[in-house]
């Protein structure tokens, strides 16, 4: 099993550009989440999904969209990048009732 | 005030020392997680506990639900234990709230 994979590992965007961060898992986990990690702060939940076709907002959803068309994939879209979105983004998955979180390796995004 | 507070923020220890990292929370929880983030950035789950104590190798995690407090202990610390240790509480369903992390450096 590859576990949770994220692409790209690094990305630099200009203000106003859009892009999609990819996340995939091969463990058949129903729960998937996107977090951002900023210096001095804990991981913060952006969006999450409890299964294919179902998504919901987390703590800091503004400026981001998600969709969940399959169990495996949970892409995060930045609609119009802003410098405040410079961060490290982590995708995570878990199985219901088990709750142990499996994290992807992260994407380091810089918006100039 | 953050819902999850960790202390200390930074910790430097000599190899072989016993290390304690603390986590306090202010909300009702169903479980608490301890995670480790390596210098390369990857995050791995160490423990998930809702009561009592768990042990894995040199790592021990305890939780006191009444006092809303958990501790992570590392016995016989080693430079390879150098990492960021993160406490997270599970509120309802699958949502987690994270502490800011404790940066641990173990010197040889």
C-alpha cells in the first residue's frame, strides 16, 4: 500500500493563480481531511469528507474548494491564490470507528 | 485561549534523559492523539487514547480525563527522538483540534 500520497511536494504560485493539490489514499478510508500548518500554530482543518459525494467545511475554509467523487481521491482547489495561503498542506485519512489518522507527506506552497 | 495547550514549546535534552511533554485541553473529548512530526515534515500517529495509559517501546502516554490533561513520556531519550510532538483532541465524529506542538531536540 502507498498509504496517503500528495502531489506536488513543492509549489510556488503568483497571487491570483489557481491550482489543485492532489491527495489520494489506497486504504479504502471513508474519512479524508485537508489541514494547513503554519509556524507557531497547530494544524487547522480546511475541509473534510466522510465519504464519496459528501464534503463539509472545517475551521479555515475560505479560499479553498474540495470535491470527493471517489473514495480514493480528495483534491483541494485554491481558487485565487493569496499570500495568506502560503503554508504547508497535509491531507489525512482514517477509517470510521478506528480513527487513527494517516497523513500524507505534505505540500509546501508559497504564494508571492 | 486555545482549546489545546502544549508545554513546553521547546525542549532540549541530553541523550538518556527522561522527557515529559504535557497537553491540556478545555473541551469535552472522545479521545486524544499524540503525533510525531519528523524534521522532514512527515506526521505519524504515536498513540490514541481515551483513558489510562499506553506504552510502545520507550514511549508512554497517559491521560486524566477528569483533569483534562495528558502527558507523553520518553524514557532513555536518543537523538533520533528529535522531532515535533503534537497533541490533538477528538471532539465529535472524526474532527481533531491540534496543539501547536513541542519541538524536542535530544543532544548526544
